[in-house]
């Protein structure tokens, strides 16, 4: 692909999208998040756009979230989650724009707004004000989120072992990938990093040596159950150490001994 052409096309798409929303009745502000304002983007980076709308128009924008991108040149297809307030749209030549529609009345200081953003349209100064009040706010993981992730990670370990025993190697591989996801979350929490939008995104650039080594060694052919057992053992041992570290760093409303017992049930068999 012509990388320079991708960057030029992305700039043009951002200009079109910003102009559209700036003219649209009910739009209070438009701003850009993610790697573009952070200065870490490459030619393949997508556009993370946030559109703050008046409360009485929010439902209408969410309802039209699949139709709006179709109005712009180069549209290819949408991907979406039912009931969500955003839509991811793909454009020629190889572009992606993720648009979130936010209710203006819900804008409040947040660690996310303390990260680099670019304000593209803010006639009333509402985003600028919230951004100013967000500076210095740190990320603190919610205990329920931590606990839920530990449960899901251990459950993925258990279910992957169970499916390998049944010979369901493709399904077990998907469960191993779920375990990787929760290991990446744990690594970020343990080391106090700003969480990315997706735990495995750019993980190679920030991971601890232990987590990166375990994950890098875990990608093998899935045609051999013994190989998957070996992968599960490497990941399980690493995840066990992570769970110990999570209990040491955070006050989790769960028993450390039971978590380790649950992990060891599988590790003893591997």
C-alpha cells in the first residue's frame, strides 16, 4: 500500500467528517482521541472521533449511526454492536473511523479526557472546560473490574483445558486467546499503565518481559493437543504469578488462596 496516500486519504476523511458534524444541528462539540492527537499514529492508524450532541438529539444520532458514514465518499462497510452508541466504518483505500455519539449532559472530568485529544469543533467551549478539569486525574481500576477479569481469566484456563481433553482444539485456541487478553489487562494493572482501548493493542511496546515472553511463546499450531497443553502450562504459570501480584497490589474482595487453588487444579495436570 502507498502509505503516504493512506495518510492523505485519512486527513481528507477526517476533514469531511468534522465538517459534516460541525454543520449538523444538535452537535455541540467534536473532538479526536487516540493515537492521532497523541502523536503515536502510523499510516494504518484509525480515526477515533467523539461527537457530543444535545441531550434531546442523542437518541436520534445513535439511531442514525450506521447511515451517517454512508453519506461520505469512499464508504465500504460498517461494523457495530447492537445497542451501542458508536459505529466503526471502513472506507477506501484502507481507512477506519470509529465514531462515538456522546450525550452532552454526561460530559464530566475523566482520566480519559486527560489524555491527548484534539478539539475540532467546540463553539461553547464545553469540551475545553472538561479537558482542563481532567488534567492530573489518574486511572484507578475499579475493584469489580479487576475481580471480574480474574474470574474470566481463570475460567478461560479451566475451559481451555477441558476442551483440549475433548479434542476441541480450535475452540480451545479461542479460549487461550481469551486468557491472553486477561493476562494483558493484568500486566497493565500491575505496572500502573494507562489502559489502552483494547488490552492487546500495541502490547509488544509496553509489556513486562515475563508477560511478553509467555505470550510470544504461546502461538503454536493447533493440530496437536500436547502443544496446546504446553501453551496452557506456560500461560497458566505466568497468570498465576500475575494473580498473586494483583492480590498484593490491590485489595480484592476475593480470597487469594482460592484463586491460586483454582489455577493449580489445571497446572497440576499439565
